[in-house]
């Protein structure tokens, strides 16, 4: 009985090692490299976030401003004192929506009202949100990133802070 158990274990081990040593097949050629993400310089990203927060603070709004590069990667996030924690995540979603569609997040929301396929896409993608306050950052007609602001009492007010920031900071 003991010998049978040892034999079964050896057979199992041998079959496992045979599977582990199976040839993987010919190597796959690498795909084309992804183009590097574009984005505002770190100084410009910080200046944009600070300008947006200052514009909102002038109206008494406690907000978070985020700047993403063209691949949707967070470059900067700054929250004013007292801004609710959730404003960072909402700001990222607004900016990501602006990158995805290369237009302001609120404009995407307006289109979604009459485009069921777009509305369904947005509903099923947790990275997207169509509240106003996210705008793409363009230099020479090329998307380099986006800025999103959240925390003012209404997306239109967040959007006004974004517009003010973009008008003050040179991107390219």
C-alpha cells in the first residue's frame, strides 16, 4: 500500500514536470512600440492645477484639480484645504473623459443625451463621467493631456475654473 502511494506520487510529479517543461512554441515577434505619452511639463501641470484651485477659491469653492498626460496617467493632483476626498477621483474621471473623446467632459454628456450608444459606453466604463469640469489640453491641434476640477457647487463652476487656468498657463 505504501509503495502504491509512493508510485502514485512519483507519477503525479512526473506528469507535472512534463507539463512544466512543455515547449512554449516559437517566440512571438514584438509588436510596434507604443508612442510615448505626451503631456504638459511638470511645471505647467502644477501651474494649471494651482491656477484652477485659485480661480475656484476666489469664489469660495474648495476643489481638487488634476492633470493627466495624453495616456490618462495622473501627473498632478492638488486639493484645496477642506476639499472633499471624493473630488480627486471625480476630477480624474472628468479629465479621462476629456482625453478619451478629445472634448470637454460636459460636451460629451450633452451628446450622450441623444446618442444611446455613447450613453451606454459611458454607463459601462467606470473611468468616464460626463459632468462638466474636464477639458482636453491641446497644443497645435495635438492632445497632450487633460485637466479636471471637482468640488464646486456644479460642473459649470468647475469648468469655469478650468477655463481660467488654461487661459493663464502657457502649454507649448
